[in-house]
């Protein structure tokens, strides 16, 4: 972590001490040694579902990298989907499948800039498309199941 980001993180943790903030985003993923991609900003969050939320909401290159890192660390597709339904009020499997399929529209150069090799990009793309296909098959079998419950905002805010 760059020195400036380290100082800003300390300030953020001190200022948000009563909120139970945790480091999120690229630096959090790096801190857990799931990936070593560079990060340009500091993200604070209160839920472990932040990488999936980012993928569901925006599907940037780094979002694919971070969610795949969580998958590689032992989070199954079902567990990631469960986190999404629990902590995202707007979570829908259909939307997640669309975002996952959008990996085909992402340029290789940006993945390469995050330190991935061509074979890594191929593995990541295959993984995202397989997950999207899996969701599609389940949705074809019947309507999307409702969330387990209403979003647990207290758990989300408590971290």
C-alpha cells in the first residue's frame, strides 16, 4: 500500500471507529493475499459482499478479478449469490448473469494492466461464462427464487 493510502486508511479507521469499518476493495483483497493487483483508491465497507456488489452493479475489470479471487479462496458460486441476495437490495440472479456474460466485452489490455497474464484472462473469462450459464440454466428451470429474506441492513451496517 502506498504511504499516502496508508495514512488515509488510518484516518478513515479512526474517524469511523464507531461504525465498525473494514477495508474493502482492492486493498482488502490484497491484504488477504487473494490477489496482488494494484489499487488506486481506498475503499471502506461493512460487509464481506462488496466485491460481488461491485460486480453486480458495474462489472469493471477489477470487479471480475476480485470476485474470482474470492471464489478461488473457497467461496462457491452459491455462497457468493447468497451474499449478494443478503446484502444487495436490488440483487437479481438475472442481472448477475448478464454482468458475468459481459466479460466478453472487456478488453485484454486492462486485465493485463492489473497484472494478469493471457492464460489468467482466459481462465477468468471461462469461469465467468460458466457461472453465467449455470445461472441461466437455473432460471430456465423456473422463476428466480425470492431472496432468503429482506436485506439484513443491521448486519450490513454492523459489518
